[in-house]
C-alpha cells in the first residue's frame, strides 16, 4: 500500500478546472464524484471499469483526502 503522503499527491486543485474543486491527477474526475459513487455502494471494481484512466491508488487517495478534511478537533466544555 502507498504511504498517505504519496497518495495525497494524486489529488490536484487547478484554478479553472472543475471550478477549482479537488480532482484526481489533473484529470476532470472530481474527488466528490468518486466519494459519492462509493457512498451509493458502487464497487471499486465498477468505478475502475467505468473510468479506465483511474487506478486503485486514486480511489484510496480520495478516501484519505476526505478523511483529512473531516478530522476536526473535538471541542469539550
């Protein structure tokens, strides 16, 4: 398995491309599109079949990216 830091290099944000939203390796495949498909129970194999330019590591990168974005500090009273 790839290290987290090398996986995250697969996520790119380019002004003017997909509204500046995070994409996979500069392609016009948005991270949110992959995450939504996974949430809708589309299998990794189906995603890779539908998007032949994607690699398994790209899907792992999307998951790591999302995990990092939702890691908020917990506030306690």
